[in-house]
C-alpha cells in the first residue's frame, strides 16, 4: 500500500470513529446543540483541564 493510501485509510477510520462517537453522544444527550455536540466530542479526546481552560467546559459536570 502506498503511503498516501495509508493516510487516506487512517483518515477514513478517524471519521468513522467520530461518527460512531457522535451517535453515542446524541443518544445520551438528545437535543444537544451543534456546539454542545462538538464540545462533547472534543471532551472524549482532550484532557479535562484542557477542556476547562480552552472552552470553559467541564466534562465531569456537563457530560461526555
């Protein structure tokens, strides 16, 4: 497999995992705004301290 093909495959896997994560987030938090969905998705990847510092979002209080 060529390097660019590997990168494309990784990109597709990352997008698929984000899509699955968003399905779970929507199931746990129906009615969330698009901004809330973005924050909850980011909270799955970033440290709690970073989420609070950058976005003012505490995943422990608001939920993932």
